[in-house]
C-alpha cells in the first residue's frame, strides 16, 4: 500500500500543473437585417358627377407618365374637365376638355412608356387607366382613359407607329361602379366628335390621397 503513494502524489502534482482550458468564446448571433417597409403607391381620387373613382398608380413601371399625371393633379388641372368621349364596351376618356368642349392648354407631350409598362405586366385590361394620345406614339399630355373591358388591341406590340400601344400606368381600386355608369350614358355627335355624353359627365376635382 505505501508504494502507491508516490504515484498518487505524482498524479496530483501533474493535475495541479495542467493548464486550465477556457471554454470557447461564443460567436454572437448576426444582427437581423431590417426589411425595408414597402413604399405605398400613390392614389388619386376623381370626384365625378357619377361618384368617386380612386386609381392606384405604378411609378416604378411608368415613372415619367406617373410624374406627369400627378403634376396635373397637383396643379388642379383636372378640376372642371369632363369625360368627353364615352364608348360602351370600350372605354371612357376625359381630363382635357371643358364642358363647352374647349380643350385646355397643356404642358408638352411626354415619352410613351408603353413598351416598358407592357413588359412589366401592365396591360389594357378592364379597370386600368392609360394615357390618351393621337396617332403619334409620343403625343400624350393630360388626357387619360379607363378601360371598361379588356382591350388587347391597345397593348404594345412593336416599335412601329401602329404597334407602339397605349401606356397603362395604374388601375381603378375603388369606384368601378361609377365607371360602369358613365360607360352607359347616352352620347351624341358634337363639334365633330362622337361619343360625347348628352349631359356632361363632370370631373369636379382630382386629389392625391394621403399614403395608406
């Protein structure tokens, strides 16, 4: 038994001299990456003689068109204009003429963004709002129209004058019932134009709504 003591002493000595290994440092968890809040799309409310119509715009897909349209809204341009061209089963057009059918002066025409918006998925389907223009692709100023049915023939097809298309830049999100009522009003020829409502369909005002 006494012969075991040196071994026990040596073991105790070695144990006492063994370095103490610190536990591995814990790697701090990465800080969560903040997800940016979605940017609200601008909405404009038209107060018409047939009720309110609210459209939501697409500035990411049609930046120049939306900027142009919102500037007319902010300037109060649409107040007192009318829907002067109504074709059942097609669209209602307004935003440029007064009740006496005189055309309001506008800013210069804008670039037609139909190729870009079409690639982004905006098409002339029921309830969308698009820029009205002449036969020249880049002639849109202030007038717009709301599609009451799917109008595939108005979509961009190619870069030719006939195939350039009409630029969609938003959609109706409230008040499509008012659009449908306007679409069915009685119309007549007046001052060389067809589809003019017999009784004025007024745009009493157009305002930019607060972000939601």
